[in-house]
C-alpha cells in the first residue's frame, strides 16, 4: 500500500517517537512500520513482518531478533478497523507485558498495557489468549486500543486533523513486572482517519462552513450530514471514517468556527437547510433524500432538521435530546426556546465533579413543552442510539418519548437501541472512553458516564448499527 506521507510527516512521526515514554535506548530509534520510509544510516533490522527496528535498538534487547510483533491488515489501518495482533518467537509459556501508546495532536499521551502468557509454542495471539490483568482482562483482541487512558486527567481523544494518522507504538516486554524494562519487540502502526481514496473537500458555499468527505470512485453516494454537540469548531473525524464505508459525509460546523456565530445562543435552521441543499445538489450525492447523524446537541439539531426541513430520509441520534437544548432555535419566523434547567438539580460526585443528568427540566411538563421538537412532522426514519449510563441528560427517556410522539401521529416506529453501562460520549470504535471532562455549555468538569469495557463494546456496535441503518434507508453506493 503506497503511503501517501511526506518526509515532513515522517520526520514529525519520528520526532513524536523521540518524545515517547519508551526506554531511552529506543527513543527515536524505532522506525515507521513501512520500510519504504526508512532512511537511516544504519540498515534497519526487521523485528516483524510489519515492524522494523534500528540495528542499535535491536541490539539493545538481545532477544529481539527472535521475537516479532505482527499485526494485520498491515502497517497502516483506519481507526475504526479491528486489528489482528500477535507475537512470535517467545519462549513457551513466557510471561510478557504488551503496551500500546500514542500521543494526540496536543502531545498528550494515551496508553494501555496488559499482561499475557505465551502458549506452548511461544506464540501469543490476542484473538485467542486472555489478558491476565492490566488495563483489561480476558480475550480482548482490541483491548490495547479501547482501554487506553490519557496521562492527562479529564482529557478526551479528539482527532483534529484527519489528514494525519496517530502513530501507535506497540511494545512487548519480558515478564509481568509493574514497570517492565526489557523490550523484546516493538513496532509503530499508523492509525489513520482518511481511508484510501477518500477525498476531503473543504466547503465554504454560501454560509455553509463544513468539510465534505467523498469515498473513492465517482458515486453517486448516499449523503449524510454529521453534526457534533456543544463545543464549537469543526470536528471531522466521524465523517471521515464514515466516508470510508461508502457515504458522502458532510461534517458541519455551526458555531465558533470562522465567520459562524461565536456561540450557540441563537441558531437558525435556515443555515442547516442550506447545508441539506448543498449536499442534496452535489453531483456525487445520491438523492432524493439525505441522512442526518447527530451526537448530543447535534442530535436535537438533527431532530429539528428532520421535523422542519424537506428531503431528510434517515436520521440517527447518538444520545440526543427530543427537546431543543442550549440555544434559541429560529426558523421562518418561528422561535423555539431552549429547554430550561435548574442548577440546583446538579449533583456533585464524591470526587467533586458535576453530575448534570437531572439539570434539564422535563420537556413534557408545561411550560417546557414549547421546547419540544415536533418530530411528528418528520418524514424521516429514525434510529436512536442510547447510552443507559448517560450522565449528560436522560437519553433513554428522550428516545422513548420521541417514539411515543411519532407513533401517536401514525409515523413509523423508530428503532431504539440502548446500551447498558454506556455513557454520553458514544464515539467511533476504539476511541478511549472519557469518564470526566470539561463541558463547554456547563462550563465545568462533568461526569459523562460509561463503564470502560461496556461503553467500548457499545461504540463498536453503534457504529455497525448506524452504518447498516443508513445503507438500508439511503441505499448503497
Ligand atoms: C456547574 C454550574 C453549571 C451552570 C449551568 C446550568 C446547567 C445547565 C445544564 C444543562 C444540561 C445539559 C445540557 C447539555 C447540552 C449540550 C449537550 C452536548 O452537546 S454535550 C457536548 C458534546 N460534545 C461534543 O459533541 C464535542 C464538541 N466539540 C468539542 O468539545 C470541542 O470542539 C473540542 C474540545 C473538541 C475542541 O475545542 P476547540 O474549539 O478546539 O477549543 P480549545 O481547543 O481551545 O478547547 C476549549 C476547551 O475545551 C477543553 N478541551 C479541549 N480539547 C480537549 C480534549 N481533547 N479533552 C478534554 N477537554 C478538551 C479544554 O477545557 C479547553 O479549554 P482550555 O482552557 O484550553 O483548557
């Protein structure tokens, strides 16, 4: 696979490695997993079919020549792809510790480690061998990814530039010491967000501020608008990954980005209508309708779009609300006020974090009903994906009430999928779970909910479900 990377990126990659938590002997000495990018004065020693070591690094751990780390599909993969990870050349039943780590674009470290034991043949296949402890336990082929935690407290994984991958370092250490030192093999794997041939097209059409991602080929492709929640800016990573599955996806900003409003106090649905028209009219987008994917506040915006705008065929919300929250919403002279809240209902956890799950008023009680989104007006099909441990708001209640409203008006029954022990931030697969972080709207650290393993499995399933839903209702490319 041709790596479309410039030497600059490669140099940056190696520089990142130099700052990595690896033992000094190996810092900056490990090369990318593609021999084509190697330009070292010392001929690299191949530590595995996909990983290479510099001669000095290999010598630093004498047995590294025998031990090899392999993962497929190859030296690079997409963040939402599962990997097959195995270790070869170990001693029979040898205890080892595997560690995965990388740094995000702000230089913050994410890492996970787990203890394993080689089989009688000195092999270790993460698809079959149970982790004996560490960041996770049991047979978890992708445990080293979804169990990663940031070194910086209250930090979320955010991919800001989807054109560059995260360089994930995987190491095999001898033994089960809490701080193992003897590295036997390591490899760097490129985890990207832009699939082969996926095109990234900045969109500055009329007032629309977005980025369009097109799959390889001429299409036309089913079109989806992807909207994040409160926080502002333009996050592209969910759209870029989804485009890798055959959709034309428009990542849409709506405040705190370029010349858009600086805050979300007042939003106008006409802006979102313009985005729908842009996508619908794109030559590589298959009509007649488009899909909407909204997370959190992005979810209630998608419900408002589906309720008031034409040509919305399929709508998926990830922990969305069925009331308009956090902003006044205007459309053609109509004004929908934000659902009220009562800070007195904010609880503080024993660790001192805000739990805002009860802060919002009940949208079914007067006078809050004026904030209700009239989903009964929508022609769209709906899929509500819900984390049952969502501490941002009552996602399950909102999904069930929206379903009642739709069916009371003779509309199609929406699909509701609830995930136990799953919090608010349902991200694409293998994103580390964020239990606590800064809430842009509330202005303080809040708990989001979610038990790491269950939430991680929910992310994997939710991604499959939404892709299947969109393919079913929007067609395949
Ligand atoms: C306790 C008193 C409360 C009183 C109020 C009354 C209560 C009201 C209750 C209401 C009930 C609930 C209502 C909720 C409605 C909204 C629901 C939601 O949408 S929840 C949010 C869902 N989030 C998303 O969809 C993600 C949206 N985007 C973002 O989070 C941001 O775009 C970004 C953080 C990814 C990037 O921010 P950017 O624009 O680039 O700004 P900057 O980098 O300067 O960061 C600003 C600020 O954000 C924090 N931050 C940044 N990056 C991270 C990170 N990777 N992990 C964690 N936190 C991050 C950080 O604090 C930054 O501030 P600094 O000063 O720079 O530290």
